[in-house]
C-alpha cells in the first residue's frame, strides 16, 4: 500500500510560487491538461518525490496570486489532485489569530471550522459530474483527518517547532478583512483563527475521499486586539514569508512520515463513509 500513497500539497499565500523548486519537482501537468468536470485548477500541478513518496503541488491562488479566495475553483483543485492519484492533502494557510494564546508566527493544526463563506460551491454532489451522483450528507466531525493532522504535529515537534494542537478556524468570504464587530463576534463563537480559504477545501476533500489536514500560521491579530496593529494584507505576507521555512520543513517532514504508514484502512473507511452518507437510492 505504501507505494500507492501520494500527497497533494495545497500551498497558500506566500508559498505556492516557490515550493516546486524547493521540493525539486521534476515534471508538471499544465492547468489546461488538468481540466476536469469542475473546470481548471488554480495552477499547474507539479510532480515530485520526497524520500520515495510521490507528491503533487498546487498553488491555491494560482501563479502570481491571481485568484481571490472567492475566485479559487476549489472543486477543480481537489478533483485535479484526486485524479492525479492523491490519497492525502496537506494544506497551508495564513490566518489571523482570534485569541491571546496564538501569537504571530505560531503554527496551529486546526481540528474544526466555522464556515462563514457565502459565494462558493460547497459540494461535488450537485449533478455536475457523473462521478458524484446522488445526495451526500457528509458528517463533519472529525472535520480534518485526525491521523494526518497528528502527523503534522509530529513533524513539527521533530523539527523543534512550537505548534498548537487543535483549534477552530473561521473561514470568511473575503476578500475584505473583518470589521472589529465581526472579529469580536467570531471570538465569541469560539473561533481561534480566521482565514479565507479552508472552507470549502476541507469538506470537498472529504467528499472526494482524500485524507486532508492543514497547517495554519498566525500572521496577525485581525482587528480585535487594542494593543496590536490591525491586519493589513502586506503585513500578512511579510510575517508569512518570515516563517515560510517552518511551514516548508513541516510539510517535507510530514510527507516522509505519511509515507511510512499503512493507510489502506483509513482510505477504505472514508470511502465507506462517503457511500453510506449518500441517501439517493441506487438504480
Ligand atoms: N489571513 C491572514 N490573516 C487573516 C485575517 N485576519 N482574516 C482573514 N484571513 C486572513
């Protein structure tokens, strides 16, 4: 089974442009050739290998950061990675911190989400593709794959990084940041982080049968904290770039650990869940 493992890496703001060079990706599939039932993925797919584990890299916002969080074709991205043979997805994301206990540069592996988006396609099961027929009500606990999430934590600890286990990420529609009143409301709801992209990615991956986990980096305090500067896009990128090596190293290490495991049962279990969650009678 181990040699069938393939890890898709979805790289967020500040990371997608360079990672294929860092990871020595030897070949690529153009966006055009990766077109699927849901359209074109955000970027070309770069194929590589880390310690014998195959990887596929995708830049979430496209080459040159051309797609806004609303404009990203999340379905085409996930489907392109599935069709490329991925069994897992590791995603990186820059986030605002909604809590005192998460400071700038802190790594977090989230374990739940609150979806505050309103203009995105949130399911594969809408009749677009014959592969996804019927009506499928996927459970969202656990939202992120626990075993893959644990590996991200293990990887970071092995590297000596401070990383926080668990946390709720609120995904807002964007592209604007939250108002102060909104930021405080998200805190009251129990959000620990705020970003613009984890939803619908995390639940589309689950519908597609891919084991998905994310490593988040806090880049700012949004605008709720009196003693801190309010979030600004330029500062998000600066803080992310200052800490980008940490994310790259965690991904690299996590891929190696994933490659050492036997995932057959996890994949079968997720596929059973997808099938049993589909309520449409089989013809
Ligand atoms: N990404 C990074 N910081 C953010 C914030 N404060 N709100 C939404 N998305 C973000």
